């Protein structure tokens, strides 16, 4: 079985993969990323695909 790095989607919109999420988190911007999605009326439905 081939393992894929996680991919993060918010309300069906691709936000990024492992590298992007780690970078945003390390820069302290992860909360801002989700707040921006909420501000666009996207809700807080987050889906992580892959393992």
C-alpha cells in the first residue's frame, strides 16, 4: 500500500499538503488561514485526505 501525504481541504477547496500546512503552522498563520475561510462564508468543515 502506497501512503500519500495528507491533503487539507476546507469546504471542498484545496488548502495545501503536508509541506504547506507545516510552513503555515510554523509561521503562526494556521489560525489566520482558517479565519480567512470563515470570513468567506466557507464554514469550518475541514477534510484531511491521505495517510
